[in-house]
C-alpha cells in the first residue's frame, strides 16, 4: 500500500494509470488505499457472474449463441467464478458435451444431456481432465514445463527435452488449447496458476525431483555467463531436487542479492530456508548476522537481537574470528538503536579488538563508524568526533570511497547534534552524491535526514521539507521504518516552528503511530513534547496536557528526556495562559478558585505534578526546561530558545516587564548565535505583539 501511495504522488502530468487488484476483506469490506487527496481513483467491483454474464462469456468463447438453460447450468456448476466458467466451457467442448447447430448463419449451442451429467465437481478436476485429453507428447511437454514454474523459457525446456524434435509444434498446440500464452521471445506464461499447479500435481515425487535437477542444470548451462538473474529459480529447483550442496549455494546468493536490492522480506525468507540445512558454524553466524542487519533496518529490533544471539550461540570455540567481529558490530548497532549504549559499546570494543588482531580492516572500519554513532546517541559528541576521525583516516588509507562518505556523513551528524551548521552542512552535502552514485540508499538516508535537521535549525524550512519528503520516499522504498518515522516527526516539527500548527498535528500523529510500530528505542528525538507544545500554541490545553502526561510517564519509567525539557515548556505555556486568562497571580488560585478556571484540567495537572515533582507553577516548568536545555556540554537550542521566549512572554504579560525583556533578550542572543532564522522571525512577531522593539532588545 505504501508503494502505491509513492507511485501516485506528483504524477498529474504523466500519462500513468496504476491498476490494483484486491480481494474483499473477511468481513466483506473493500480495500481502501492511502492515496493523497489529489489522486483520482476509480473502483470497479468484480463480482460473481450471473446468468447473463455467464452467457455473454460463453458466447464470446464459443463464438455462438447459447440457451438460458446452458447459462444457468454454468452458474450452478461454477458458482459464478469466471475462471471456472471458462474452463468448464472448454472442458464441455473438448468432451463433445455440446450440440452445435447453425441458425440463420449463426452457431447455436445446447448441452448434450447424456454427456454433461458427469461434469467434474471442482475446478482442479476439470483442469486435470482437460490436460489428460491432450495428445500424449503435448501433455508431457506441459507437465515438464509446469516444473519450471508459472512462466518459463523455451530454451530451458528444450535442454530438458533434447529428444523432442517437435517441441515448437507442441508448444503452439498447447497455446491453441489455451494452456498458456506466448509472450515476447521464447517465453510462455500459463494462463492460470491453477492450470500449472494441476499439471505439476499429476506427476510423482521421483519424477519431479529429477525434472527440477535437470531444469536447474539446464539454466546453469544456458545462462553461465550471468547466473545472477536466476539465483531465485536455481535455489528453488535445487531445493525441490533435494540437492543440499547446490541449494545452499543458491539460497545464499539469492538472499544476498535480495538484501542488496532492499527486498527485505524475500532476503529473510531465503536466509531462513538456508538455515534449515546443515551449515558450518561460521556460515550460520554470517547468515544470522545478515538477518540481524535487515531486521535492524526494518525496526524489528527485538527479533534482530534474537537472531544475533542465535548467531553468537554458534561460537563454541570459534572465538576471535572475523565472523564474530562482524556479528558483534551488527549487534552493537541494534543495541545502540534501542538505547542500550553501554552494552553496545562492550560488543563494539570486543569487535574492535578482534578486527585489529586478525587485521580485518573492513570490519575495523565498520566497528569505528558504529562506535562513533553510539557515542553520538549517548550525547558524547567529543568522543564521537574522535572515533569518527579514526574511521575517516582508515577509509582514506584504504582508498574506500564509500567508507569515506560514511565517515563524512557521521561527522556531519555529530556537528548537527552540536547545532554547528557551518561544520555539519559541508560534510553532509559532500556525502549524499557519493551514496547516490554508489546506489546505497540506506546510508544516503542518514545525511539527508541530518541535512534537513540543519536547514530546519537555521530556518530554511522549505529546503528542510524538501529533504524530509525525499527521505520518506527513499525510506519507504527500502523498508526503512525509522527513516519514515524521523521524516514525519521533523516535517511536523518544521510546520510547528513555522507557526503552521494545524498542519503539524497530522504529521506528529502519524509519526507517533510509526514509532509505536517499531517499539521504544534510543533514537535522539521524541515526538510527544513537540505535539504537546503544538497543542499549547493552538490554545488546546487538554490535548497538550494529555500528551505531556503520557511523555512524563515514560520518563518516570526510566526513559531519557532527549528533548531536554521541551515537554515542560508545553506545561508552562498552559499554566501561563490560565493565569493570564483568569487575571489571578498564581495557577493554583486560578485552578482552585470558585468556580475554578479549568476544573477539567485538574486531574492532568495533579498527575503531571506527581510525575515531575514540580509545583503547579509556570515559573517552575519554564525554569526546569531552561536548566535542562543548558545541562549538557552544549546548550540544546531547540528547547532553550522556545523556553526562553515563552517564559519571557509570560513574564511580560503578567506584570514583570524587566524580567520578561531579559528572557526575550537571552532567546534573541541564542538564536542569533546559531543563525536560527525561523526562531528569530518568531521572536520578532512576539515582540511586535508585546509592543517591544526587537532591534533594541538586549
């Protein structure tokens, strides 16, 4: 469904139609595709055939008229299934169960009651009956072709049947009998999967195993110059032939090919099938590691950990091999994404030690890159920069263009975390075209996200939106659910920063939904605090407090406040507005006065107070947010600047103009220092509303 959504975006001027077939749901409901509002759509209900429909189809097939009785017979026997009707008509015709007469120059058909009484009761029996009536040589060709699959190539069939000198004629005969249809070149397609399945099921196991082996060997001979297009078919045939050695070879190749092309579910399936064979322990470790990589990309972190632990269980005396190092790198990557930074670091340090011992430079590079990202997620940017520089030096020494791009992207990400746009952008923008040239969409997404983050920071909202929209498209294509979530989160954040609060809400809500699908983790962004401040900005205090309460409950369970007080800003805004609206000096007075200003909010405020340990006072929440945003090695401006100007506005509106001006001046200084043009514009608007001169502020 996501693919259809992507396909139908921005195609107004393209002569393109997308046709989708779908079954009704178990409850009879129709499938609803998540298309954008501007996409034209037309639904066609393909219902079961009635008598009139059946008669029309029969008359087209027979090129003549049929009676109403014949039409009712077709519906009764087929239950209105069009495919069943077609096969039933062909079966009746082939068994001489129809009487044909000419009337007025046109053919008319009736049922021959003597021959139509023994009509098979199900479609598979009808199909087998039709196949059994084919000439023996043609039937044999059809059965052998069924082993090759729903679609097959004549040269492969010819290799399996070298003694059939009339193969071309037999292929044409079967086409005339509507067994298959000829495609361009020497390719043929069975008219229906059931037809192919019926031909396949007519053969005994030993014969099928022999034919699968011969089919695989024929493909290896014919396509020896490039087997890569046939790995999937070769794996299938050798599995069916029960030849383990060849099955292992082609399952691994098919899995690796699918993984490289981001056909993630297919790759996982190939690797699962591969693990059913008696592999040596090293290959088992490698296979589990590959599955862990894919599941990490898909956001299936718990399942990824389970696969990787299965891989580690294969060690049993194989310690300190490059395979162990590679697996521990993937394990560290999954753990850091889940927020288990110390455990991740332990695995990465072991991987580094092994890689250095066995002189595996490629694995050492991956270890350093992942370790740098772990330090970044742990909010230790100086350590992250130092390790990332080691990775960059190693990549340059090895002449590894892809590795150098990864290191540049990592460096840009760390500078982005430090809100250093001047250092971040050159690294990020240099890495993106390299990944694009090399076809690595997974790695390309990382610098694209961080480029969007930087453009958002400096107020280039349109540029930021362009990058995040591209990331959604690329991430959806390769199954990167984290990339999709991050982009939705930041698109909402950008709209909120630009004052387009109503537009921000659906993006934040969808981001929360996507985040729930992947489970909690250690990513360095959270959506709830921004959604809470969005609701507060719109004057919707109940919604703001509900989201903030939900977020504070997570913090009480031990989750890190990666937004460093942003949710506290939302609560401060709500409390401040209550005070301003009530004309009272304190929030407790406004909430407990007779009648109280907002009695409906009291339960949320009480719960939030218990979760945060803060009094019912906007000063306490704003001051906590400001302190939290300044607590790290560097201030966190995405919380600090809004906390300062929202607090300043509250102070100014409640009779404390000097204190308010001081906070607004601090916000201005921070925004100017980081060139946060969007925040600067917001401050100018706020100053104008308060009757202050922005230029003389501070």
